[in-house]
C-alpha cells in the first residue's frame, strides 16, 4: 500500500472510530434551537431556525436530516484539509501525529454526540471566513462573521480569535511577526474592517439580552411545548437560555471558572492532548523563531475556555481548542511557501512518550456525555481497535523509500 493511501486510511479510521463512539440523533436541546425563529420578534440565535423554516417543515425528521448534512459536510471539509496539508509534506511525522490526535480528539467525539448543535454551523462559517481572509476579501469575511453571530453568539469566542490569527498570518506571511505589527496602518485598517461589525453585533445582541422582557420566557416555553417534540424540562432550559441575561449566567457560573479550567478532569484528559497538538504545531512550523505569533495562536485556542465563566457544559467547552488548533494548523500550512520534502522530522523519546500518553487519553478514556448517554466500545474492544493504528504509525515512521 502506498504511503498516501496509508495516510488516508489512518485518518479515515480515526474519524470513523471517534464518530461511532457517540453518534446519535439530535437531542431535544438541538431540536429546540432549530424550532425557534423570529415569529415572536427578534431573539438571539433565531436566524438559523428562521432560514430553516423557509425551506422545510419543522419536524424531527427534517431537523435530523439537516443536522446530519451539516455535520457530514463539516467532516468532509476537515478530512480534505487534513489530507491535503499532510500531502504537502508527507515526511513530516509531527504533521501526521497532529492530525491523528485531532481525529481521535474529544472535539470529533462531541461533534457526533451533539449533532444538530449550532457549533457545527459556526465552524463551517469559520472555515468560510478564513478562506475569504486568505483571498483578501476582508469585508466579505466580516459580513459572514456577522451572519454567524446572529446564528449563535458563541461565534465571538470560536470564530473571531482564529480569524484574527488568520489575518495576521496573511499579512505577515514572509516575515517574523511582532506584536507591534498589529498597530501598523495596513494591519490596523484591515483588523477594523474585519472586526468592527461583528463586535458591534455581539454587543448589540448582549445588550438586547440584558433588557429582554421576561414575558419572552413564557412565549418560548409555550411554543416549544405545543410542538409536542420538546419536554417541559428542556423547554424550560432553552427558554432560560434565550431570555436570561449574560450577567445572570456569569453571576451563577463565575465561581466555578478556576476549578473547571485548572483542577477538573478535563484539565488532564483534554489538556494533555491539547498541549501535544500545540507542541506539534510549535515544532512543525519552527515557532522557536517566531514566539509572538505562537502566543497569538495559543491565545486564540484558549479563548473558548472563557466560556466556563458563563456556561456549565464543561466537556463540550473543553473540546473547542482542538478545532481551533486544527484551523490554526491549516492556516499556517496553507501559507507555507517552501516545503523540504526530503527532510524526515524524527521525534525524540520524550516526544514519543508525550504522543503515546496523549493518544491513550483520546483513544481509551470514555468521555462524560450528555443526557445520560455512554460511549460505545468496551475497553477490550478499544484495545483491539487500537492495534491497527499503531501498526500503521510504525510503517509511516519508516523512511518513505522503504514503504512506497
């Protein structure tokens, strides 16, 4: 088997394994978001449901089909990106291990588990924004970002930081970046063009949320109940999410922020693989010579963790940095002007141990899922399924001439 086919099989194997662990139909929380729209006036997160209602009847089947289509499209895009950027330098072992950990990561696991969530749509739009930035269509990227914020305000934490990184990389492609470059006239004007409208939109939605009439709660609650698809408990939870202010959630959750970030199980189970992905990026793109740009990427990856201060779905939030780092890798790799294909980047013993530990955490450790669900595949089955991965890695680690 050729090296290229082996790499494609490895990524596909990892992706399918992660998806099959938790894939299911959309839960009631996801269905509720697609059911809501602007029929009762403006509400946050109403745009997706509004557009959805133009084309489909709002029922469980149509929501399931749409949700599956969005998620499948996202998988196709990230798989294509991973394969393309790997083939740019097939001899780079850090590149291969980065994408392998990503496809096994908690992000992919939770994306299948939380099918129908607007997060997937936000990341699809983020890929579009990055593509537009790379093509120097900054204002168009800004409009897409505004559109995304109307779909879900979480775009402010997921999309805008990595878009900032994409713009910096695009503008400083052939030179070392320093923080002072941000204040150059050229970059500052483009940053303003990209971010003024999305930031104003986010502030406006936040302000609206603060002054929103509590009568909306009963209107949304009764509407969701009358659809006969949503239970009272979920209808109440969703109604609160759409009407309670951000200040309300901050006051209720801020006391847990430090614990969720630094002393939770996620700090170990997710933090170590995230750290490994960061190190592979640092090594692959020689960030020793460009530390300040690496700091920008690291900050973009960890901004989503600030959501711990206003939200309690800890495991879902901890999965976001994986996708941000994936997008960061794509941005950096696609901007490479030269690739030394003859160079084989071998890992040190410490790096191999680091990889094995990270791999075991994402492959063997079950995640705590929503709605009382549990992951498929017992530990013995996982151990068996793990063997092909190590076998493929062993062959890929060999010099290319010996396996082609």
